[in-house]
C-alpha cells in the first residue's frame, strides 16, 4: 500500500451512496429513529448544529430510513480520525521536489485531457500549501487565460460557516480572490463593481466538471475528506439540484498525490460520503464510474 499502512484488516465499510433528502428532513428523521431505537445517543441541543454531529446524524440513517448501529458509526469515525492522522503525516513527510513533480504531472494530465477541454462550466478548489493539497494553479490559470469568448465558467469555493455550508462562486481573475484564515484564497462575495458573484447553485447552465480535493482516496471512488463535511454536503445538494432540473450529473474528479491513494476497502464510508467518478494521480487518469469511462471514449 506504499507509504501508508492503515487498518489492513478493516471490514467496516457501509454502502457508498448519498441521501436524496434535504438536510432538515434527514435531521428530523434521525431524531425520530434515535429516540425510538437509541434514545441515549441524541446530541444535546447545545452541540446539535456542529458539523461533526450533523454528519453523524445524517449517517445514522440508511437508504430505507432505518437507524444504523451507533457503535458501528463510532468505530467508523474513529477509523477516519486515525487514517487522517496517518495521511497527514505522510503528506508532511513528502519530499518537496517530489511534491512539485507530482503537482506538475497531475495538472498536465488534467489540462491536456479531453474531458477538461470539453467542459464548459467547472467548479475547482484553489489549492492551499497550508493544507498540502495537490496544486490547481495551472488549471485555474488555463481557464482564466482563455479568451472571453472561449472561456469556461469557473466557480471556486467559499466557506460560509462552521456547519459545513459552502458556496461555489464564479471568478474571472485571480484578483477576485481574497486571503482568509491559513492563507487560503476564497472569492469575495461581490465583484469590483459591487455586484453579487454568480453562485453555481443559481446558475442557468449546469456545471459539468467538479475538481475535488481530499485527504485520501481509493480506486473504487471512496474519498476521505478533512472532517468538515463541506464537499459532501455541497455535492449532495448539487446532485439533487441537477436531478430536479433534469441536468446531466457533473463529473467528479479528485486530484491525489501518490501517497494519498489507499488500498480499496480501507477508507471507511457512511451513507453521507459522496463517491468520486475518477482520480487523477501522477500515474494518470483513473476512471471509476460509467460516466468517467464514457468521457474517455
């Protein structure tokens, strides 16, 4: 498994799928189930709105609305914490020269791919050195340097609060980004003329490509995030929006250093975790879903 050897005998892996319900309905249903089956596991009112508790509440219901054993959830979340710690250590120990080489290889694969060139509207994260994320500066530059007539729409993330709420706002220049905590660049809410930036959730056209960060991935599409739940909640909401509007689902592509790719079955998942359609690593493009395979044809 390379630089990371974590839980090789783990068999805990819940079915990977997302919940097709609004967050408020999920929370309400979780309360009903927990009060009947496990009245002792309900969070107190004072901490109920935290991202971690929201994720636990939503994960406690499977596709049939039946409660999941909270002891299994505790084991899953503990495994996630341990795996995050191991992956962060591996990332910190990466040789800077190797990191730069892998950044270049990954970004080259993306910008030269047919699926990237064919996209008309994409969401992409702005990479942060502090978070040790795969670089996206060339990808963003490739979009923004195109002529206005040929330019793709580009939406980048803005964290709204600590309850896993995140927006994707359109930018037309790197000057549209402002520095937030940990030197992370995010779009300002308004442009230089004082106009509200377009939110991809209110856009008239669908986004067709989402470039997603994370801490660890496997070749079956499982993704381990950084525990905030921002991308899982955003992606779930956007997938629901596309179904409502009868749009084609966007292609979800994760970017991963070699040390972030984990053996299949080791990343524990809950029903709230959104699987990826494809991975891009220094070794190449790894299609996972049928949609990704079709994009390669």
